């Protein structure tokens, strides 16, 4: 929890309580369902919750914006982002029902009023969003195919509406596989977080 406060010192009392509750809830759920890698659950704050918040360092979401977390798994990055931006609306979807059960339970237990979890695939979603966010879900090419039909036409942020995804390693081949003329920007997380864990980890923005 200290690592979150170190990087985001402006958190309200309520936000601090919500972030503090996440660790024990993930520990508890992870004993029943493998939401986070078992060997990494003890690093839930520095490796998972802070990682999710890397997106916020690239683009702070505006009040009233709508964000889709695609393939949320156990609620990452959507839940930490929804805590950080209480006036932004988040929809967290996943094709695996038991993961959505975990996600909705955590949302309910921490009293997160601006997020909901649904058992849906991307092609079943009817709403439109300012941004699609995700973490370790699929190749950029697949993510773009799923995300772009779900974006609103009207931009209201510093970056035009698009995809913001957390990725690691060498991304040259993935970026090259995107349609010609696609605008992609890569933000290294070591610019924001000094932990060696973040070397070779990025937020990738693809303009819609």
C-alpha cells in the first residue's frame, strides 16, 4: 500500500481505504481462484496494482468519461483506475464468468460506485467508450480489432480516443503487424516507477 501512496500522494481518505482493502481481498480470492500468479500474490501492490495505475500516468481520465476494461481477469487494470478516477465510469468485462464473480465481489466490498463487472465478450458490448484499457490480454492486432468498434467519435482528452494497453518485452513485431498508417505511441513505465520490475514494461497507446 505504501508504494501506491508514494506515487499517488493526493489520495482521499476513501481512496486510501479502498486501495488498502484490495490486497487482503485479492489474497483471499486467490486461495480459491488463481486471479494473480500464486508466486506473485505477495507483490500485489508493486507488481499489479501500481502496474495498472501506469495508465493513469500516461493519461488522467476526465470526469464523465467512460472506460472499458477489456479482458479484466480479476479486475486489473480497471479496479485500481476506477478508485483513482471516482468521477469516471468503468465497465469491466471478461469472457470467464468466475473471474467476473471475483471482480464484482471486490467492487462491491470496497464500495466502488463507478465500476461494474459483466460477463461479456467484446463483440457483445453495445455501449461506446472514450478509451479501452487492458493488461496482458492479447496481441495489439487483436486488441485493436476488438476495441476500435467500441470507441466514441467525440474526443475529450489530451489523446484522441483509442486503446491504452499494458505490455512487456519487445513489441516491434506486434506494432509492425498493425494496419498501415496506425498511430502507435509507447510509454516506458520506468519513466514513472523506478522499481526494476518495470524495465521492459510499457503503456502502448493506439489511436482509434
